[in-house]
C-alpha cells in the first residue's frame, strides 16, 4: 500500500547540531509539506514543495531548510538546532492535481537539549 | 484576526449526544475545506472534505456557509471512540500551488 513515512520517530539532539528529518511518500504526490506542532499554536507550515527542485518557505522557516531531488522525498534540515525547535514535526503530501487533501506521516518528536 | 479559528474546547459530552463544532475562516477566496481528526500524540487524519455546501458520512455531517465564512462539523450519536481533537483546514491558492491553513483544533471528550 502507498504510504508516507518519517524517520526517525524520536530524536534527541544537542543545541548547535545539524539534524535532518526524513520524509518519504510512495503515492507519487507532487506536493509535500513540513509542519511543526506545538501546544497553543496548532500546525504551522515550515517549508513546502510543489515538485522536484521546487521549494518554498512557510510561515516559520527560519533555521530550517529543505531540498527536493526526487518526487518521493523531502528531507527537513535544522542547520543549527535550538531549544525553540523542540517540537513534533509532521510531513504531509497531496496530489496537487485538483485534489488538495493532505495526508500526514506519523511524525517525528524532536527534543533539543 | 487569525486566518482559521476554532473554539479549543474541551467539549465534554455524554455518549449518544449530538455535538457540533464551528470553524471560521478569514479568506473569502478559500475554495476547499477539510476536517481532520487527531488523536493524542498521533498524526492528523482526514475525516471529511467539504467542497460544496456540505456532505455527510455516517454519523458525521460537514457544512459550509460561504456567506458567513464558517464550516461546521456535526457528530451524531457520539461514541467514546470519537474522543479526539478535531482540526479544520482551509485551502487557498498561492504561487504555483495550494496550501492548507489549519485551526488549532477543538478537543472532544465523550464520556459514559
């Protein structure tokens, strides 16, 4: 079955380290999104991509980067992890062909100490 | 004003009750609307899409009121298993594609 996966599911890292969170989907969806979810803020968009080689900044993109080298993957990199980036990170995808529903991965719980 | 607003709740209802949540949005150009269900520490899962005036799926009914810019979710005959947080999402077009903006969610607790 087609699906969307994230790895790792849990990560503890130290302030200042570079961290990469993986997102992989097998639906052949054009659109992929990264969100973070914190109490009181709901889901906030970090970066998104509408296709290979396309990336765009969301509302909370500072300190994060993405690259899209193929359809299936959109890794999220924290250049220099900060305690404020402790959060739950969700990746999502949508077909982008007249259908705007997004389907979410299981999430990565990141703790920056 | 937030782009998408929801009453955070919690809504505590007895099993078998009917409960309704509203979600207001500020962008009148929005065209597509969704309800997601999120269980504690899990990913949001699509519950219903609302592309026109509304739709129904079993015990769940979603309605759209474009004039007043809100969508609603009605749950009939509530079950204990309906306890979760319900997120509304509103689609709007930007640049070369479409994005969703999510509300912060409404928490539902169904009790015996």
